[in-house]
């Protein structure tokens, strides 16, 4: 098995059998917490016009980019009963990471919260080429240390290693303590760094060229 890691703003691996998308603070964690419940349908879009179109169809907005709905927040999704709800999601970086793929052979949304589920599935399927897409800061072309940490942690697990802690934890803690991460996000950050608290295997695929669907 070959494992490739890239930031969302870098060239995609077109030959990948499976693409694993990570945006630890916070969107991939948020998406996984949505599926703590049983939502009726969850889509992802990249523009306000597309979000409004889905909202007119009765979809609830989940976004820190557009106003008028829930925050892109794991704790908000944890604490809101989403059974039977239809949601449209847009985040700053995860959405761009997903749409950085022209086509998705098989796509999954990963975080520390479901990392062993992801590892087990990849090993069971015996994929020959795995692409790990770190959302990072898409607009600024700046790597996010927490995404790199999760990617390398997953890589180690796939290679049969048993790391005792996440890579780069000292740098992640330093980031949390600085203005890069808002104080009001403390609960979301705590949830995002917990390991295997959720058992959903969340997948993503294109519905059309401007809409993706998240599902289990």
C-alpha cells in the first residue's frame, strides 16, 4: 500500500483508490459529529448561492462562513438533535479540500474521533493507493499542524505502528494557546483531539460538479 499526503492546495493524486479528507479544527470533526445522529441528508457546497438554494428546500445551514444557521462546530452538532434533519455544510477549508478533487473514487472524512475506524476500513479493503488530503488553510496556502499530525498518525497506524501520542503535540498546544485559535472554541478543540469517540465511517461523493454528499 502506498500512502500519499498532501495539503488541499497541492496537486491531487488522481490515481488514488481512496481519498481521506481531514480538517481537524473543526470541519471534519463537525461532519463526524453530525453523524452521531441520523440526519436525513447532508450535502456540501462552496458558494452562498448554492447554500441558499438548498436552504430554500428546507436544509439547515452548518457553516462558519455563511450566516443564518449553525456554527461549523462539533459541540453544536453534539448537542443538537439532528435525527431526520437535512443539512447543507460549508466550511472555510474542508469544503475546498473536497472540491480540490476533480473526481472521487472513494472518499472519507477523518479525524482523531474516528481514526481507528478509518484505519480498519482501509486495511480491510486492501487499497493499493491511499491519498490523505489535509485541509490546511486553502486560501493562504498554509499548512495546519493539527491536520499534519492526524495524517501522520493515520499513516503510522496503517503501517502497523503504535504511536504513544499524536505527532507535533507541543506545536498543537502552542497553537491552541495563541490567538490563532479563539478562546471560545475550547470545547470544540477538546472534542477534536479526542480519539475514537465516534464510530461513524463518514463517506463523501459528488452529486454534481458543485455539490457533494456526506453519508454513512
